[in-house]
C-alpha cells in the first residue's frame, strides 16, 4: 500500500493562494490516476482535480481556472496550486492515487480554511 503525505494547508484570506503537496512513498508512474478530493463539513467528498494516465487533467466545475494540478515525478509529488480562494473552498483536502492492482489509496487529509 502506498503511503501518501499531504502538506501545505492552513488558514488563508479570501482571494489568497495556497499550494498543497502530496508526496508518495513510491514512484508516481506506478499509478494511472493522481488527484485531489475535498470534503467540507456536512458534505460528501468531491473531486477537485485528477489526471488519468498522464493525459488531460479534469477539474471540478467550481475550481476551473483557479486551481492547477501538477506533478513532479522526480520527487514523487503531486501538487495542487489554489488561487483566488473563496470561503466555500474551506474543506479537508485529500490526495488520492490509484493503480490497477491495488485500487485507490488516500492521504490522511489536510485542512484548508479560507476566512478573513
């Protein structure tokens, strides 16, 4: 089972930016799906962004144009750059990676709070 560790969360004012990082314990080329999800209090976990088989990146409708997913295979890391943050972006953000043999793995989650 891959071990995923997220970092970079915290408190930011509306309109600010944060960059989340997710470091995997093995080569991210092992995974066909790399992405980020989030869960706000009282809501279901939802897709923020993911990339499948190194192809196009898919974004949730509410973050398109503001959030960017990127990868650094040399560091086994997936990033989520979040710009123009809004209070409704407050949630616990989870890194997720899937491979065909082991299924999906989740990070422990990291809190992002957007508030003045």
